[in-house]
């Protein structure tokens, strides 16, 4: 189950006050000592989609935190760099638009590696495996996606959860897209939708008060990867993979994992 962090709604409120850790995007003319091009001098600039608890959200101290953020911070430190973060829409991430605009060097956003995305992005080695899941109110009789016939379910636009829902939900299920997890959960709380289909770790974060429950999980073989430009990022991806391997070897990966998840 999830480590008890904080709600996505609180993360949205905190995000509105955050200014210090965000960057404005650079020219892409900086580089590391080994010659790897960077958007901003002395920093690994990461684009993400916040909030998506427990992978990326804003902590009580006003800093970006979460599994992806802590991994990225450790990777940056291993490269001798600071971490800077840009918040962006998920569509801008998966399409690679933010990279083409030199908004960031890397995408860290709980992004599943898919053949379609690999046409536009270069991915690191996988760093996390995830299930899809259906979240409903605890008094719901739904036990599977098939039980959502004639009902409304919410998904985050552009995600693999959207793909799974549209491919597998009953024909008369209304699939409604939202930009963020926070909007999804607010819609569920308001009764505008009757279920949420998205990554299991994120849905688990909405079951803390027992008002909502995981009705079903779906093994889709999804693995997350960090992403960079399709062309010209070979050395950067190689360095990221080196840092990920080192983190697994020295126990740092497990330490960060245990910070947000327990078996």
C-alpha cells in the first residue's frame, strides 16, 4: 500500500504558492563537464505533471517531492547538478513538445513506455512497474470495469489509463477526460463521475479515509521510464541509466522506494 503522504487536492493548493523551485526554460546551450547538452547551466531540468501523488506533488515545505522527484534529484546529484522542475500538461509531455521547446532536459512524470511514445521520445531503462485500477466509492456495487455500463468514469487525458478505459469499458460507459489527478478525484467526490480508471499507486492515495476503494486492478505490463528528446539525447539517456543502475546497486533506489511504498 501507499505511504501516507498527502492528498492531491492539498498538493494543488500548495502548487499555487510555489515559485522558487520552478525554472523558466533555457536556450539549451549549457552542458555538463562531459559535454551533455543542458537547458540550464548547472542543473538537470525536469518536466513533470503535478500533482500525481505519490510520484510528483508539492510537499508541505513548498518543494517538489514524490518518487519521481526524489529519483530525479538523486540522478542530478550523481551528475553533479542541481534539480530544477517545470510543471506542464501531460499532453505536452507525452508528445515531446516541452523538450522541443527547450523547456527541460528530461521528463519525469510516471510515464509509461509505449511503442507510440517511443516514436517521439527516447526512454531510459524502466524504473517502475505499475497496474491500472478502478477506484469507486466504498458503497458502490461495482467490482469490475464491466459493472460501469451506463455509468461515467473519469480518466486523465493522454494516459495509458485513458487507452485502457476506452478499449475495455462497456460501449455505453461514458469516459470523461480530465487534465490532472486532482480534477479526477474532485469529480468523483462531487458525484460527477462514478469511477476513476488510472494507475494503482495514485488511486490508492485516495482510499485513506475509506470513503473510496479499489474495485479492481488490471495487469497491463506497464513500466515507467524517464524520457528525453528522440534525437541527440543518447549521452544523456546513457548517463541516466548509469545513475539508475548505481542507485539500485548502492541501495538508494530501495530507500526512495520505501519512502513512498510498502509491500
